[in-house]
């Protein structure tokens, strides 16, 4: 799971963007002050920096500190000012993107997704959950370096859950995704498949939504 550090002093906007990013499957560090970002001692895969912050430490100050130790980690600047100079300065300091407020949270998530795929393309075929490592190319699941044998449908269901983490999936959707729209059997095959996946991967937090379907949290 990729870790994103969001530095945004507007608390309502910070909470909103954090929620969207988490819903998209990212691990989010949410900060409201520049000094917190300067003192952060964690590995971050992408930064989202508001240029103007309340504590007189700007996004420019933060990216300068980041670039002292890491010249490749992607950075997105946000600003209420739509000025070419801000964009030019941001690019000169090594930012990857610039988005002007007000912006759509969905658009920001799409930009994050695109940058993550581009920068970490060699790693993007892997997913992580708890102690599980999922190789999407080789269709292999490991836990603490021990391989877990999954059937084709069990693996497809796992990936469907991981790609839609924290989203509620109804049985019909799961049925159509895994068996195809031409399947006319009972949707209880979904319940049986979930039961088998839970048994093999007991650390998966698959919640049953009675009368509807399932959600991975």
C-alpha cells in the first residue's frame, strides 16, 4: 500500500481529501502544519503540499527539505492562486504536478493514481494487505514468505476486494465480475467462494453485509 502525506491547513478539505485517498486504497498521513511535515520521519511515496500554510512554512520550504534527501519521490502542489509563476517555481523545485483550488477530490485522486503508476510502474503489479504480498503478474499470494495456494476464482475475488477496499460489493456485482453476465446459477456460489477465501486468508477483514454482499476493510 502506497503512503501519501497530505499537508493541508484547511481542516475540512484535509479531512475530505484524506477520505477520498483512503477510499482509493492509500495509506494517508494527514498534516495541517508545515513544521510537522519538516519533522516527519517516515517513508512517503507521494506528497501533496499546499503552497500557503498558516505557520509561515510554505510548500516550497517543504519540497526543498524533501529534495535534500530524495530527488525522485513525487510531489503535487495545491494552491488557491492560479498563477503561472507559482507553477514555474514549483516545477523548478522538482514538483510533478500542480492543481488549483477549488478542485475536485476525484480529479486529485486520478492525478495521484497516474503519478503512482508512472513512478512506481515496476512495483505496481504488487498489492499488499496486512502480512500478505500479492503478485498480480504471477498470481501468487505469500504471507511471511510462505505461499498460499488459491484457485483462479479465489485469486480473482481477492484482487476484486483489494481494488475496492472499503467499498460495499453486492453479490450480483461479484457474480458478474467473476463468472460473467452469462451465468444463470445461484448467487450463493459467491458466499461459498468468500468462505473458502476467508479460510485460506484469515487475516482478511471481509465484512458480511446481510442481504447485500461483502466489504473488505
